[in-house]
């Protein structure tokens, strides 16, 4: 049983152009809720297509209306799937089926996330997608951790958890937020990757081990050299080789502008991670 995880928000978003989107966040979130005996809120939403006034015509308005009906049907079907799966699993589930402008959709999801212990969202490779924007908004504005689920991962597991540690305040918050998962894990490994930035003044990962012991979490410490200076790839490889179920990390250590221009460990892992990411900001 996962202690202190009582409410989980699952987000499923449909945007124009998507034809056959299969959500991993939904089955993963349901699996997590079963193990935690948590209440679920499943918000399935589609981004409303609008036509600029200067382009309004009978044809363009008709196409936009047809696309909105199609996206709304996808979101409605996802809502019904969530309700049915939760009922079958004996879980309490609240479903929300929405069609909103992108800005209103983000605002609605973030507001709902603030009233839950954590949010579960699908990963998305494109930084310009609606899903990626929703992940970033939830991280920056909800005050709650977010689990980002790679495509194809449908069962929650946290027997082996990798904690990416760089000594930052966000890494510290991630460790604290993830305590229910760390306590339930069989193996927790604190991983410090060197070679990408100066960590000489940061709290070492070895000091995290006794802190976790005070919370009845047994952890080990590993220090790795960044392969080719690439911290994200080093973490990906270690997570795969070590058969880890989850990576816990603080998100967006550098400034927003630097992340947009130069990338970063979090952004790289959002592009491609072998396991779900537990992110705090």
C-alpha cells in the first residue's frame, strides 16, 4: 500500500491532427490508484479548434466544427473508458469531459491538480504539443508533483526507484514528494552524475542516504560520470541497465529561457525516457 497518496488526477488531452491516440497515462494511473486505494479524477479534454475572424467562411467554419465534433468524441470515449475501468477495479472515480480553448484547458487542469496529491500525464516528444505544454504548466503552476508516463507503460511499478540527485532545491523537493514511493520500494538508488556542471558546493548524494533512513527508506549511493557530457543519456542508460521502474528528479533546474534555447536534462528525458518520470518543481 502506498501511504499518503489519496487522490490522483489523470489527464488525457486530444489536439487537432491526432487520429488514434492511445493513452498510457490512463491505465498507468488506474494501476497506481489500485495499489494506493486512491480516488481518481480523470480529466479527458479536447482543444477547441477556432477559426480567426479574418478567415471565417462557410467552408472553414464547417471544417472547424467537424474537427471539434471528432475531438470531442475522442475525449468523451476516453472519459467513458476511464469510468468503466475504475468501476471494474472497484475504485472511486470522478470523470470530467471538456472541450476548451488551449489556455482554458491548461487553466482548468492546473486548478484541478492543486486539489490532488499528484497528476499523471502522457509523455510527448514534441515540445510544441498540447501535452508537453500541459506537463510544463502543471509542474510550474500546480504546486504538485507530476508523473510523466512513456508510451506503452501501462502498469504502475516502483520496486526499483532511481533518484537523480544534483543537490538542488528542486531535487530535494522531489525526494520529499516521492517519499510514499520510496518507502514502498524494494531498492532506492541515489544517482549523482558528474561532468556536466560543477557540483562541488552541492549537498552530496551520500548525505541523502541518512536523511532517507530517518524516513525508514534504505537507499544506496552511486556516482556516475556523464557519458560524453550528456547527463540525460547517462541516466537513461543506467535506468535501463538497472531495470528501474521510475526516475525521481527535480524539474527544470536552469531558467526557462535557457531550457528553451539550450535544452537540459529534464527536457531531454521528457523527449525520451525508458521509465516514468516523477517530477517536482
